[in-house]
C-alpha cells in the first residue's frame, strides 16, 4: 500500500464550536500506528447476523436478504455464507489468489471462479454488488503503511464527521479513509478513481464496533470490529448492508480452501479458471 497522505504533527486548526480554540492534527504516523495495531491484534474474525444485497445486472434490479455468517483472515481470506429460511443462497470468498461465488439459487449449483486481481472477471461477478476483498477494504480492514511517502496530501479534518482523513493507494486502488477524531476507528471509506471520483463508499457505525472475543486475551483489551456497515456503489448499481453480532476469532481454515468447498457443496458446474498456485 503506497500512501499519499502525510505526517502533519505540528498542524492546528480551529476547533469546531469552541470559540476559535485550536484542534491539534495528529501525524499520519500516529493514525497509522493506532490503526495497524488494532489490525495486528485482529488477524481472524467470525461473526453472524443479517445481510441485505442489492445489485443490477443485464436482467434488471435484484434484492436478497437473509442470514449471513462471515469468516475473515486478514489480509485477504474471506468466506461469506448467505442463507434464507434455512436454505443457502450463495457462498462468496477469496484466498488471496482467487475469488469465487457459489450460486445455489438456480436449477444448478454453479461455482464461479476468477483470480483476485479482478481482471477479466466472469459475467457472474456482476451478480453481487462487490468483490469480497474490496469489501474488506471498505470495512476499513486494510493496513496502512507505517510512514507517509509524500507530503503533498496532508492529514485533513472533516468537521461534519469529526474525523481525520487520509488518502492511500493499495495495489491498484485509491482509498480515502475517515477516522473518528477520538477513537481513531474508521467510520467511512471511499474507493476512488484515478481522478479522485468516488466509485464506492462505506459507512461504519462507530457505536457498533464490538470487541472480538479471543481466548487468552484480557477482557476489555480485545480489538474492535465494525459490526454494522453499509457499502454503496456510487452509481446506484448496488449496495450491501451487514448487521453482525458476537465477533470471535474462531475461524476454520477449510472455509478458504477451494478443494474443501467443492467437496462440501458439489457444484454442478464450474465457470472460470483457478490460479493453481493457491490450491491447497
């Protein structure tokens, strides 16, 4: 991740509604250290709750809601199981090299595969609003570089959201992150075009950052995970709402293994190609 934000430890600005008193702007390094420390202590997460999916494809507009269970191993392994009334609708996931969706909604169970680069995705990629790895980024679960590389884009302050703002580049993605002024937790993430136009954006409820329950960790010191999040495509073509509860670090590695998924779900058809380097 190459950062276009900067340290700005000596900057001050007027404190909103404080009669002209000054608000101390933290350095970029302070923000990155606080953020990365939380992620370093939160390598895996499992949580369950409700999901709403809206998306548009060549067949029109679609809406699905149901129960979701999410498993994450940072930085890029994901598994999202979506069910409704006890029947599985889809399973989305990634393992760093590949991204997939198993679609149970038709007459056939179809496993759609493509590599995680996002290049030349199958037509099925349009059937859900977002790729799992992109979802991680918009949940604020990507690390920041320890140091800023340029001073051309300083840490700024969004008075309306009471948030510190930095812009970073992760691989081919440009991200703008908004960190709550006091807790330094992400409350909004924007995926930007090269021209800094918003392509996707998320809102993360500050009040719904829950402690991840972890064995052997002193109660109250666990890292916090966003359990209420909404992600939107800026063009209105899709959105995801997640309302999760009870995050823990109980994750099973098999949920990220395509061989296990194929044996467990026995898809009738497989579309796309697999990067064999990632096969367990």
